[in-house]
């Protein structure tokens, strides 16, 4: 798939931001992170937004950030864990660029997420497990699935091959 924009989707802790930065360096492309966009727009962190205004508000700001990036080309976009779950967001991303699902096991997610409260949806382990299972169907609609449990450089090489670079 030849593409001039790549969206990285997957569960929290999948490595979307890390892989996006590494890909951006390799390609010389712009790197955008949806959560960072939300925090810059709101001037507060994701955990605070969830606590003060709830998930529905967060998702509205998330969509606005996604829409703002539609005109940007030669970019890697690291999405939030729930961005691709929304059917409208998913349709936009699938038509705007190449979408890669960075897939990790739930065990890897738990190992990667620090218990520092920055991930509000990870605070309750049983709830996180349900969320992980529920999101798999949405993620499976990406153009390609990549095993993101591998070293970052291997994930980057796989994605570069896939998008034709």
C-alpha cells in the first residue's frame, strides 16, 4: 500500500507514539499524536479532562483534533486507544490514509502501562480487560495488523515495507 499518511491504532500501551516517532525520523515525516493535540487544545492532561468533563467530552475534542489533521500529508498520526473505535473516526481514517493496528497482548499492555494514573481507563483492571476485548473488533478493521510486541525497530521495518518505503 503506497500512502502519504499513516494512522497508528491500537490499545493503550501498544506503542503508537513510540513507533510514530521512530517512523517519522526514518521517513522525515511530520508526527502527530492525538492525545498531545487534545492536551494542547485543552491546556490540561487527559486524566484531568476525563475527571472534570468525562469521556463524552474527551471524545468530542478528540474528533476535532482528528478533523484538524485531515489536510496534513506526509504524516504519521498516533491515535488514542479509543479513536478508531468510533465508527465515524474509523471511516475518516480508513479513507484518508493507511491504517495500521499495532496489536499487543493484554499481558503486554499491563506490563507497559505505569500505575501512575495518567491512563484513566486503565485504573480498574477488570474494566480494562473488558475494554481490551471490546475494542479488538474495531482494531481488526484496520488495513493491516502488526505484532507490536516485537522490538520497535522491527515494527518500523514492517510498516515501512507495507507502505512502500
